[in-house]
C-alpha cells in the first residue's frame, strides 16, 4: 500500500460533522498512489504545478475533480482551463481576467478563491484584506462572466502556537462573513493542512488540504 487509506477514513469522519470537504494534495505523488486514494471514493485532489497536473490529468480517471492550489502564472491558465474544478490561488485581478478569457473559450464558468495572506511570515503571493475587498468591489470584476469567486484561501503561520494560528484563521473567517453580505457567492473557506486542520475546522473552514499525511513523503520531483 502506497497511500495511508486508513487515515483517509479517519479524516473523513473528522470532517463530517463540519460539512467540510477534503482536498487530497497529490503534488509530487505517483499515479499509483493517487489511484489508491481514488479507490476509497476520494474525488477532490489538489495540485501545485501546471505541468505535473497536465501529466496526471491525462492519465487518471475523468471523475477526479482537480483543484489548483499553487501560484498560477497567467500564461499557463490556458492549459488547465478546459478541466480545472476550482482555482484556490487568485492573487490578482489580472489573473482573474485571464481565467475568464480562457474559460469563455470552453464555455465554462470556473470557481475561484481569493488567496489572502494571513500568516506572519513574508510571502510572495497572497492578497491583503484590503486588496481582496478591492477586487470584489471593483466594477470590472462584475463583468467577468466565466469566473465565479466563491470564497477565500489562506495559510496560517508556521508556528507551534495554536493561539496565533487560531487568530489568523478567525480573521479570515471574519473577513469572509463580512464580504459575503454583499457577495453572497462567497461561502467557501479553504484553510487548514496536516498540522492545523482541526483548528481550521473549528474556525469555519469548508475545505482542508491534506497531502503528506495521506500520501507520505515526496515520491518524485515535481515539474513546474
């Protein structure tokens, strides 16, 4: 057995009372490992690299719902637009415009999440709360008919302090609640990974992203 399918069932049982969805993060994992997880009934998988995602999507069952959770360059949107189920990592309006353009070519509406920077660490990607609100309130955003902004994604600080992590998750949930008053599609909250998903669930996460706990350590090198 490659994947920890026993843990997968425990995770599902933990998520069930919260009504949250499990995104199995399969970046750098083999086709065989993913198939083991698919065999348990798991449909949602998260990938960070476009080329790796394309390689897997071509070989794996069509019923898989692929979530893109890494930084997405605008020039690579066209490759995943035909099939991607949800993009968690929107960090600019320019990216939204490109997704809308490419989705239109395939007659699709692609669900997207705004990636908000909530951690204490410096990071290259992610919107401030003000920047996220500005995108939502910009009249240009309402003209995009082939994207649907359905919520936010955030990653908490890499710290042993549960208090800090809980505070960051709570701030993102408060932001989502505030903007959802005028943007009712904003209902999803993608936050929580292997080390902090229980705190994320308690603070309102609707999607958790779990990788190494299910699949183990990296099995091959990723292709960006």
